[in-house]
C-alpha cells in the first residue's frame, strides 16, 4: 500500500512539474504576442496618420476628374 502511494505521489509531482513548464512556455508566448500586438497597433496608427496626411495634401477632385453619372 505504501509503495502505491509513493508511486502515485511521484506521478503527481512529475505531472505538476510538466504543467509548470507548460504554463511558463505559454506565458512566454503570450508575452511575446502582446509585445508584437502593441508594435503592430502603433505601426497601424502611424500608417493611418500618414494616409490621412497624404489624402489631405492631395488636391480635391474637380468636376472633370469625376466619372460620368452612368458609372
């Protein structure tokens, strides 16, 4: 009986150690993805500002530039 209990405890300790490693690995991935997401959000905001600036600097459409009404 005592040997079975020790074997079960050893198994549980191994599982716990494996789960701790897995949780740490997942945490590392989530942290990297969070950093990457923040960089991508900043880049998107910069691109949106640049596009808005470019659109504002372009001359507006004139009547000659607009497609005919049947388009």
